[in-house]
C-alpha cells in the first residue's frame, strides 16, 4: 500500500472517530495511529522492539 493510500485511510479513520465519537475519540485515534506509525517505521528500518523493552539491571 502506498503512502498516499495509507494517508487516505488514516484520514478516514480520524474523520469517523471525530464524527461518531467526538473530539476525545479523535485524539485517541490520532495518538494510537501515530504510535503505530512510529513502531512500524522503527521495525521497517531493522529495529528490534525487544531491545527497547529489555532493561539492563546489571549495569550501574
């Protein structure tokens, strides 16, 4: 899916959330969509989510 189509569907989702759920739902969809976009971009560039979640407690 191209970035233009992804942007279109993101806009449709935000519009529906704003219309049916109000401004709070609009913000929730926008924040969760941004988090998903960031995580997807991180993984696409070869990142490892486990490296972000694991803490190194032995190092001080």
